[in-house]
C-alpha cells in the first residue's frame, strides 16, 4: 500500500465495465461500486468541488488505495458488486439488515403419496412451493389445517414400498390422516385429496367451505354433535385463513410491492408479498449506511441485495420511484427467475394505491420504532444520567454489581454482572466459587470476590503492557465507573477497603433496603441519598440488583443440579457422605464445625479420634491459606 501512487493508478483505469473496491489505511474495504466505465467512474471520486455530498466526501477522505475487476458487461458487474458487498459489508455501502430465511409451504407432488411440509428453502426438486410467508407460525397453522381437512400424511415413510410394514399412527386414530401407509385409501383417491389441497393453497376456499358446511349439517341431523362441532371449528379455521389472504389484484400474478420511508437517521423498506393475486404477508427491512443518498439509489441497493438472496423472484416488482438502472435490474431479475421479470412504477389505479399503502406502513414503522427507541433510551442512557447526576459523578458508563449466594454457608458462590450504557453486557458477567470462605460470611465472601476480580484485572493489564498491547482489553481489564453493592454501609466499606489495598480509585455505591427488602435509597460517601422510586434511574438500579441476585442464584442452582455442590467437608480426607451427614446433624453450620474442639468432634459416634484430628488440621490449613491469599 505504501507503493500505491494514486495519480499513476488512475491513469491505468480501463474504459470497460467492472467493479471497484476502495480500501482505507488499515486495508479494509470501505466501499464497493459498479461502473459502466471504470476509467470515468473511479476518477470522478477524486475530482474537487463536484457536489458529491458529505457522505461520499467523508468516504473519499479515507481512501488509501483502490482496486478493480473488469467484467464483460454491466450486468456481470452488477452481480459481482452484489456478491462483494455481501462478502465485505463495507461501511459506506447501503446494507440490508436482514438475516431471515422466509418460510414456504412445500407440497411433494413428485411422491406417490404427497405430503405438505414446512420449508425454509426453495429447491428445484419437482415439488410445488407456496410463499414466501412472513410468519412461520402462520405457515405451520396452515399446514396443520390442510392435513386435518384432507387427511394427508405427515410421516417420512417410503410409500408405497413400506405399506403395511407398521401399524397406523395416532393421526389415523384421531381422524387426521387417511392412513395410506396401511392401504386404507387408494392412490387415486389420495391424489384427489392432494389436488383439492393445492386448490386450497391457491386460494380456492369456497369449495372447502361448502363441503364442510354440508358435512356439518349432515352430522347435526344424525345427532353426531361432536363431529358437527369439529367440522364447525374447521370452518372457522378456513374462514380465518381466507380473511388473512385478501384479494389485492384481479390479474392473479405474483408480485412484490415495495415502498421506502426515511428520516434524518433511519431508512425502512416495506414489502407486501402478493402471490396469485392475494396478499399473503408483509415484512419491513432496515437499511444502514444510508447517509444522504437519494431515494432512488437506496431503492436500487435494496432490490439488488434482497433479491440476490431470496429463492423466489416474482414476475413483477412495483415501486414508488423510477431509477437509472431499472432496465438493468430487470435483466438481472429475469436471469435469476428464468422468465421475464418487470419493475414497474404505477401512476394510477389500484396498483398505485397499493404502493401508497406500503409507503404508509413504512412511515408508521419508522415512527413507531423511533418512539420505541426514545423509550429505550430513557430506560437506559437516560437512567444512567439520572444516577450520574444524583451521585455527582463526571462520567458514568460501566457499572458492576456483585452478589453472594449460599445454602447455610455451604458452597458459597459470587456473581458479577456488568451494565454499559444502561444495558446488560452479558459477555462480561463472571462467576466466583469461594476458595477461602467456609461459613455463611457474606462480608468475607464479598472481600474475596472483589479482591480476585480486581487483582486479576491488574495482572491482565500488566501482561498486556509488557506485550505492548495496552490498548486491548482482557476479560477483567476494563474497570467500572461505579461499583454497586447489594447492601448498605457494611458492603460498601468492604469494597472501599479492597480498592484501597489495591490502590484503585473507583466510586462505590450501596443499595440500602427497607424492612421489606426493597431498595429505598443509595449509600454514597457515608450518606444515604433518597431516590425517587418512580424514576428511570431507580428502575435501572433495581434491574441491576435483581440481575446480580438472579445470576448468583442461577450459578448456585446449577452446581446443585449437577450434584457438584458439596460441603467443604467433602474435601477432608476420610470424610465421606456418612460422616458428613453426622457432622451436619450435630452442628448447624460449617462455622460451628470449624469452631468445635477435638473432644466435641470425637463425641460423634461416626467420627473416630483420628478423623477428628484430620478435621481440625484441615480447617487450620484453610485459615493459613486464607491469610496468604487475602491481604489483612
């Protein structure tokens, strides 16, 4: 890159179509573009005062080098551009925020006894596909309804080869399958049921409604009221599906209706999916890195990225605005579809109203999500600012909270939860299993947890500095702007002592509780500060407190659930389950066992004198280790 001479490389650009890639100083691809003429297009970025707009100007200021790929045609360049954008995700390209794979209904018409299945992929396997749909739940409900209506199989048996090899399944016995696996229905009759199911999926619901209505009346006349009720419920299900699939056009074509709404920061695309003249669903998509690009360019980028990744290309796309490369994209869509595809801009009639409806929906989504974002900012960033103001801090971003959990002093564990900008950062959560504390001593446990947390962080920082990587962060190196202790003065003082011993200056705040164990205020700098219990700041503190408690309890339970939780007594040679139970029957806690004399221990029938000596020596050794691990 040091040898890259911009002026010389610009002269070498060919007068051919192709794709160009812009790189920054770190050699990352920051923009991918397509050109009918590489020579003219790439050179245009480096001309001065041509009114490109601030977004492109900012991108150009970061270009350290460029490269290009020549293609045989503009259409080839379009395809390559799309592939490279997906590969590199350049920061200055408009990107479609979409990781979804949409569901389809698949009918295996090539099988002797076809099935109706849920599918996330559309393959060339001679099956019939319906969709895509926007709701997986709706697809599964529709498949269940079809199988109930027509008695189609859902098993994976190889029919007719496996007919009669096994007993009929439960679906047959509850009247939801005609059991072709037993030969109870002929292939011709089963095929007729499949034909009716395909008609239903194509929108012919009335024939099914008429058939169900006749059967319901017949069952009622024969006083078969349970069967009549079942048929009535099926009719209600069919009616619900019919109402969801509203007629949108009389030409019975497959089409997508696309509209765009944007504001200063966000851009939303709304798509209505119309299949066979019926709207089967809708979905919205966000575009990022939109900058000040024109609407037409954003629409073009969306079509290129979305339809380059979807398995189904409709015959027609209806859009709000015309754009320069519409005919080129039509060629590309036609090549993907294998049949003629069109991009149209309706100017009047029902089609124009559909595009307007899509635009209205996109605008509503933009407004709704903006309001949602404001509420979320109030719950997070706004709440953090409230706490920062209340405590008089200059800067507050990262908060850490700690909690201790145990069962009568057995298996003490600690939790550390982290919040940044008012949101949990779960990747930084940590669990601690006590090494030195054996009884129900929360203060001692908290001292050990905090000492280990910050000692580890200081050691990691030192190691990174020695390697010349001090700008990097390890798992413990990022220290908090505020420590939140699940308790009042006692917990705060423990934290302040640990920080003083380690020469760290971090504000510590205690969460003071009332008689009902509810937080009533904050203990900070030896003063209890009242806090509005209806404020966002208070709600955030409560969430952090609850999260620390939940994380500790969850860890404690996981140890118990795996039978890993055990008394510290299990670590004493010669003390097995029988002697451990005997000790716990005699004493109420580990602290009492630890304080017991040799005579008191040996008085237990299951504990001989030699074992009593071992128990005393074990706890003596524990005390010595504790003094070596923790500063006095």
